[in-house]
C-alpha cells in the first residue's frame, strides 16, 4: 500500500480523508512498529445534525431562560462542537406557520436554518436575543412531531449520517392544544410513541434536557423511548454550567464512536490498520488494539469482519472518547494490526 498523510485541504487523497471538524489527526507516530513504514491518515466521525427544540413558554422565563441561552452559547462556540450541523426552533412558535397549533408543519422547518458550527453559533444567538418566553401552552407533541419528521426526511436522504432531535423543556405537555387529530397530546405515552417510532424506523435519537420544574418521570420516559438518557438540571446548582455540561454529554452521545472507512477497499488492507487515541487535555496517546467482536470491552473493531465499512470503538473506550470533547482519533495504515 502506498500513499501519504494529507492536510485537511487534501483529505480526499488518503483512505480516511473526509470532512474536517469532528475528529482531527494528531500524533500517533510512536505507535508504529520498528521498521514498519506506516502512513498516518485522518479519521472522521460520522457527521451529526442536531435539531434543537427549545421551550419558550412563560414558565421558562427568568433565570432558567437566561441560563439556557448562556449555556447554549458556550456549547455552540466550544471547539469540541465544531463541525456538527445545528438548527433551532422554539415552541410555542410565534407566529405559527400553520394556524392549526396541532400541525407538525409549524415545527418541521427551523427558525434558524441548519448550518455547521462554529459558523452557525452567532446566527442562533442573534435570533435568541430577539426571543422572550411567552405563551401559556407547552405544545411538546406537535413540536416534537415536526422536528422528528424533518430529521427522518434528512436521514433518508443521507442514511450514512447521524441525525438527532434535542428537546429542552421545563415541563410536561400543557394545553393548548389538548388533542390533535383525536390524539390526547397531554398523555406522555403519545409523545413517547412519536419518539419511539422515529428511532425504530429511521434510527433518529431523541435527547431530553429537563430544566428545573420538569417531572423527572416525564423526561426519563421520553428520552428512554428515544434511545438516550434524560439529563435533568437541578434548581439549586449553577444552571448555566449544568446546561453546558448537559449539551456536551448530548454531543458525545450524538456523535457516537463510528468512523467510516473509504468506500474503495482497494485503498487499504484491513489487516494493516491501527488506531490511536490522543486525549483532549494533551496528557498522552493511547494505542488501541483491535478486539474481535469487542469481546474485551475496550479497543476497537470493524462493523463487519468480511466487508467492513466502519471502525467502531468498543464499550469502555467509546465511553471515554464520548466524554472527551477534544479527543483525537488517529489511524495508522500499513502496519500489522495489533490484536488484543
């Protein structure tokens, strides 16, 4: 195998080149076996698009709203968020696009269009600077329904990418409306059904950040059906810091631990691939060994040993990388794969 590592500008010339911004190339040279002329290449996570659905009902005013905006701003501008695509809609939407509050079409299109970070950070914050919590209803059912529909359509168009919806709210569904096309929108089970259906059919996850006042049982039930775990912020602790931390956790889970291989398998030998993980705090680089079937709970493996399409980080390694927003995953091509 021949080739040479490239910069972000010429990433397409090497086997693991791709869109920059999610995971960058750094280090890894000390992992090469003596006498093995390996080649470093960039590994990029599966791209993530996050649709933020933010509660602007009257109950979220004051400290909760201010903390949400400040925490969201810190998250949007965090270097670890660079490269993900984000759009935002608030609910109840004002003004409505469709006079029927029940219509999913009110929330299918974001108020701040989808675009990558960090470029989209300021447009989102500029929009939110014009928004004040106002509205006695908490129409979670139509807001979630519209956002999930949009995410599902996008997923079908780009099945190789990750799409997720993030609901940020301080309460359960509250009227108006009380029913939508015969569905009782105040029942948790009906909102959960929307979330579960989209997860099963389209592999679109739903995240929930609960602001003070939300019943934990509602947040937990909704997130569980969406394939995630709810994050409920406590009233008596630094709200801004908690909110930023919650968003960072969502980012790590949303990005996941999968790294696409090039479609042309002739560009690499799957038995001559090694993976390194450089910690975000710069404290060192770990040589990750391949764990067949991830049976050892750490290291990495292919999604399919016969015809692999992705590198997948295993259990404990995956969790460690997801918590490390500035993690750098490095791939070395051309040296015999280290096996656990």
